[in-house]
């Protein structure tokens, strides 16, 4: 069985592991509803991809859920259109 000749220092070990780290995912915002979405995928919240409706999300919902979802989507669009105030910029 092989035995290491000498002890490897922490510096050598850490230099070897410097490339092992978690990369952040490339999230973008949906232009329709403003929710974070992975690039080149359709939005789970509104069902749109590149401005075209691919899936009708409202179809499977009940009347109460439809109303809440519609309100949520409208709020997302309003937030996108509003300019930032000085208070929001300072945060």
C-alpha cells in the first residue's frame, strides 16, 4: 500500500481546492411578471417565454386562485413600471 512521503501543508491543500466552489445561477427577471427565472426557460408564475404565452397558467386554477394570481401578476407589473424613490435607492 502506498504511503505519502511527507505531509502536505494547508496552503497546498487550499490552493488545490480553490476551484471547488458553488457558482451562482444566472437568474433573470421575467419581463411580464417580474419574478426571478432561470435564463432560456419559461416563467412558472405567468407561463410566458420571450413575450409569448406558452402555457395558460390560469386554466387549471379555481376561481378564487385565479383572482389572487391575476392580482399578483398586476402588482409585479406595477412594481416594474414605478420609478425608484430616494428612500428606496438608499436601502
